[in-house]
């Protein structure tokens, strides 16, 4: 069973974009392993709260201009 786990900053994608990411990831897995994996491919899109992750010893806060307008 292929499994993809995306961890994205909170509010970086809207619902339609998440759905598209799931579909495209499933298609990617099928392109590698064949149709046999489609029913068992799991894609998890997790949103991480501001301050909940960092890079190069710096805590990341998502700028407002990059947030999805809800």
C-alpha cells in the first residue's frame, strides 16, 4: 500500500487544492506501480499550526499573503 504524507503550513491550500493534490499523488503512485495500487493508496494532507515547525533552527510563521483566503 503506497502512503504519502504531506505536512503543510496551516491555511496554505484550500479544500479544492488538497483534493487535487490527493488525486495527483494517487496518479503518481499508479504511474510507478500500476493500477493495482489505486484502491490501497493512502494520501494524508496534514496542516501544521504556525510555530509548529522550523527550518535551519528558525521557527516558521506563514506570512498572511501566502494564506488561502477563506
